[in-house]
C-alpha cells in the first residue's frame, strides 16, 4: 500500500528556541534546523507499513525551500518521493491554512493512508492531522502506538490510563503516531546519496487550487496576541533522611497521586 | 575558497555523529575492558554503508567520495578509536587496494561482502624485520606451476582474526634483486582457510583493546596464480597512492580522538571546582583548552585539504604526510593535556580519558611513523618526489 507521511522542518529542539519580539513567531532563520523528531517516528511507521504491504512512501511537507533538508532525510531513510509546497505567500499561515494546503497536496497523490506525528515539536497545536482528515472527509485514528493494516481496515493501539484501546477504521484514513511508537532507523549512507535523485514535486498554490487570499499571514484566522515566558522551574526539595525520610517521600508522592 | 560541506557530506557527517553517540560510544569502555571485538557494531556499520563510503557505485560502493569517508571516520573515532581503526583498516588497507588493482574476477568474488561489512579483509606489510623499510621484506612467494607458494611472517595485522575476517593481501618477494637493485615485491591475496595460512593469537596492546591485531604465519601456503594483486614486481610503488589515502584516514581518526579529548576536558573543567570556582576559570586551564581547540582545528583543515586532493585524484603525497604527522602528534598532545586537566581522575579507568590516552599513541606509529612522514616531507622538499629511498641514497641535491 502506498502511504503519505507529513513532515516538517523545525529549529533543533536541543537548541534554545527564540521568539521574534514583533511577530511572536519562532525564529527559524540562522538556527540549526532538523526533521521534527516526531516526524521521524511517522516516517518509520510509514516505511514499515509500505515495506510490509509492498508499497511506496511519499513525503509531503509545506514550508520554506530550505525545508528540503528535512525531506532529504526522510528520503534517505527510505521514502520514495516527496512533495514540497513552498511559496512566499504561505509565510505566516495558521494551522487551518496549512491543513488546507497539505490536504490538497495529499489528494493529488492518490494515496489512501496518511501518517503524521501527533503534533509538531515547535508549534504544538496538534490540530493539523485532524484538520487534514476533516478536509479530506476521512476518519482519523489518533495517538497510535502501533498500526496494522489488514485488507481495507487500519487498526491502531492507543495507550490509555488503564491499558490500551484498539481502534479501527476503513481506508482511506489519517493516522497520527506518538513519539514512542517505534525506533526510527538511521538513514543509510547509501540512502543519503540515493536521496539526491529521488523526485521532489513542487506544486504551486494554483495547481493545488488554493486561493492565495486564504493562506499566509493575511489569511490567518488565528493571531498570537502575546507571549509570556514559562515560569522558571522551581528548585526541588531535598529530603534529608533523619529516620523518617522514606515516610516523607511516600507522603509527598501520595499528594501527587502517583502512588 | 569554500569550506562548506555539500548537503550529502553534511548529512553523512550528521548520521555518523548520531550513530557514534548512540551506538558506538556506549560500548567503548566495556569492549576495551574485555578486549572484545564489537562485532555487532561493525555489522551495523556495514548495513548502514560505512565500508562502501569512498568507493564508486560502479563497483558496489556508496559513491560518497573520500571526504565523506573521512568525516564519518572522525565521528566514529571520537566515540571509540578501536572501532575507528577497524573501519579504517577495512576500508583503506583492505578494500582500497582491491578496488584499485583488483581484476574484475577478484572484485566480484570479494567486494560485495567487504563493501557491506559482512566480511573484513586485512593488509599484511609489516614483518618482524621490515616495517618502515618495506624493502626489507623477507616473506617470499615462489612460482610453482599455476600457483604461488608463500613462506614468511607478518606482524601487527589488523582485522585478520575476527569472526568476519575473510583473508589478507600480503606483500612478498617474488624475485631477487639484481646488482644493487631493489627486490621484486608483489602483492598476493590469501583467503582464510588456505592450507599453510596461520592466524596467530591476538597481541596484548597498550590501547585499541577492542580492535583485532595479530601476527600471521605462512608456511608453504599455496594460492592460485590468479591471486596476484596488481602487477608482478610492482612493489610498493603501485600501492603508494592507496597508502596515501590510509595516512589521511589515520589523520582523520586522530582528529576524532583529539576532539574527544577536548570534549572531555571541557566538560571536566566546567564541573570540577577548586579554590571555590570551576577550574575552567583558571587561565592555565583556559590556555590548555584554547591550544587544544586551535591545534585540532588546524589538524582537521589539513585532513580536509589532503582529502580533497585525493578525492580530486590529484597528487597528495606531501599533504597526506603532513596531515598524518600533525594530526597524530596533536592527538597525543591533546590526550596528555586532557588527562592533566582531569587530574587524578584522569589516571583512573572509570572515565574515558584514560582510554583515550592509551589509544592515541599508536597514531604516531601505524601506517608510517612520524619519523617516516618527516622523511617523506623532506624528500618532497628536496626534490625526490616523496621517495624515502631516493632521499637516503642520493641525499639532498647539490646546489
């Protein structure tokens, strides 16, 4: 089965992220950028499904042209082709506009299964995969820790507080995978070289049937009004053991309801 | 001039770095302690394509070029020099001569497994009586009908006795010197399991405990005439270009170890407190760190420079010798200072610096001692084109 996986290039989560004081958007220029680690899990899941069912994987991404690096990594891991929607008019797009663009690009691939991370590691809205499903009018299976495809049915496991749910839906379907769903493979060095010659389509907004007025900063329906730094994490409490140390730790854990 | 890596080189460096940190580094101390060849790490490197990096796709390589190989080698060696030398010897000494001089039949028989890291091939040049002076080779191969019969010994051979080892390319006399001329020296392929080919027990070494190093003995060892590699009597000249690549690779390995020394020293200098402040606040420690970083940067640039020449197929002899000489001496100096900055803790095997200190010295010896590198450089300067024998026999030209 042919599978689409959505990916995004983000500032290295290991670095110190910075907000632009005027736009309140994350600074993406002049910082180390990587394929979103959550998307690596998505790529691995897509590759495993394609390998098990004899299909191919198409990477779909929206972003500035230099997002090609993230796409190349996914191609080096083994994906077969990519679609990058890159247009200056898309800068500042909100989650809904992003979803519209991605859904249009996915629609043109003819694939019936879309895999995505649950949320990006920079924006964290967590809404894009579900919005894509809505726009395509497909069901969405979210927070998967395992995926199986049996004929026309996709089945996932979803972790719950007491165990896990098993949820299934008929194709076509959008699936989101959680961070621990698998161990993403290393791109093989041969794969890195092969990625150079894999096809990357760059459809225009017009080709995707997207009205430029509905995307970008102008078309955005949400606006960030203010940003406040998160509170500094308070220093922990050191429990000195005067004979009753264990008791005090147990009592403390009980107040957190973890035991 | 442009010091930027290509997107593919940068991606290979990044992948090698992640692999080195996540897979190679965690096993380094344990494999060293147990003197255990890390076969699973080698297999995994093989599957990812490390062994095929510099070789063209036409013979089954990855086709990433020589510089990409050097970048990957530095990263792996930073995590574990023993894994670094396993990769270096397999690629620069094992595969490179076969890839350069092998017949199509030899290549199709051996290269697929070697390039995929499913098997390792060794290179036997050093002998009890011949090292830097390769002309002193005693091992002989006599022609007998359709075979060569080999007798002799080789010393300090890497990758000959592991579970993955498939055989060795060895150098041997195939003819006696004429009046005053050099002996005829040729290279022969000997596969493991050939009668009369004996792989000795591993040496106990100062460092590189997890790499495989053994003596080899050949006693009436018969190999088919078709196992000749390159021209009969071609001697070492035909391998010089290959060995040049090996020298740059040892330089890259040295840069990796030197970088590991700096990283460890930086970490310790920030954390260790004396006189109420981190020792990184003391200028004497700062000077050590600054000097280490500067020398490492210079060594790395020399590796890249020599590597770029080799990748472009241009003469690299003196630059290869300079890179090997400088990088290996820098690495030893960095290990020395890293231990010094660690103080007593640097003398204890619980931290990696003690291992780095033991592992680093050999870089000034293997694949041409620092003394030989200086002779090679002097030979270039004095108009003898890098030939040490010409330099020694003719002396500097009269001016």
